[in-house]
C-alpha cells in the first residue's frame, strides 16, 4: 500500500509531518485570512517548500501538501479564474514533490481539506453543513480530479467531521481506480466523530475500501493527544490500519484568542509509540506541532520499532 503495507504493530510505522500552517507562521507568514496557508501557494510558494523541507529534515516520511484550504471556490472567490484556481490546487502537490525529490526519499499526500475549511466557520469540528452527501460529492469532485492526476502518492482526506462527507469522499475514491487515500476524522469525544456518528460505524462503512486496497488507513487528526489511543483502537478493532496526527496538546482559548497549556515535544514523541501500538501505521502531528515534535516521534519510534 504505497509503502504503508509493511508497517503496523509488527513493523515500522511511517512518520507524517507536523502542522504546516504552524511552521509557516514560524517563518513569519501571516495566515490571518480565509485562504489560510493556500494564499502562499499564490504569493510565496518558496516558503511552502521550505516548510516541507523542515519536516523532511526532522525525520518525516510523508509530506502532506498544502491543499487543505485550496479549493476552487475559495480561490475563485479571491479573483482567480477557474483555470488559475485549478493550477494552484495542482501546485500544492508540485511543491511537496519537488522538496521530496530534493530530499531524496519520502511520500507525498495530496491534502484534501473538508468542506468546512472552505466555509471557514469552524464546521470541520461540528459537521454542521448546508450540503448533503450528494452536494458534498459535487463540491469535492473537481478538486479531487485534479489531485488524483497530480502525481501524489496518495490522498490525505483530513479533518473530516461527518458521515455524509466520508461517504462523498468514498464515492470519489471508488471512481478513481489506482488512487489510494487515508481518511482522517475530527471527533467530539473518545468514540464519536464530530457529527455524533460512532467512529466504529464510520470504520465499518470504510472497511470494504480498505480490504480492496484503495484505502490505506482510517483515523483522526486535529484532536487532543489524550483521545488518540481509544480512537485508534476503535479503528484497529474493525480490522483496519489507523492514522493519527493530533494537535500538540495545547488548547485554543477563543475568548483571549490565544493558545493555552503546554506541549513538550519529547512527551509527544513518547505518546506516539502508544498510538502505534494501538494500531496506527501513520503517525504525525497537526496544529501547533513543529519539526521538533516530528524529530521526537522519529526518535521514539525508531527505538520502539527498529
């Protein structure tokens, strides 16, 4: 499975990168608009490559391309033509591939953000959408087709909050033979995804795609690290490999508009060993994680799963 099939609890897991937006901000980028990191695909692609480089040098095996917020509607809303928007979507993968090739090894996952990322209203953490499954299928389809032809090794369907969106993405995956993907969800607690659907139910629906080889893993991202073991076990108990890349452990305080709490990279790396032992074959970090977190994951997993 694109380098994933030899991993698991009896083998060496693959290390994903960390929070791309977090790293871009550390390089002085202002991401304070609706396009978020996708704006840099237009204005400063070099800094996107630099962020990918930082994570590869820290020990990541997989770069997730900067396509999370790069949807055709979002880009055309900012004045790009449809053709220009499609080229920007493809550029997200081109940049990650170029940096991977310069590094000499690794995989590139095309970033497929949820519909909620376009809405920019936080609905990727609730699943409260104004589109049903068919509407979500149509909304994702054009970008999916571009990314499926982009030369990415696989698709990273991430921060997905609802069962209808899972089903829409599964339909697109079924329609593109030869394309492989993971599906990573946001969750409201230790057993349910953000719209309230039990994670086990989602996993059961996706099991045929995993058995058929088009789906390499199911799991979670942008959740608290403490929630990961139970969620990963729920996927593993349905007979599938899992993916896990939680936030740093810090919490966003919407009132003061700042992050609170602490994140120790060494503790994050040690926790990653537990996620792997629970069934995660792809392990990394999401918001507020940087190269230092990925280096610790790499070090801890190399010791635990040489």
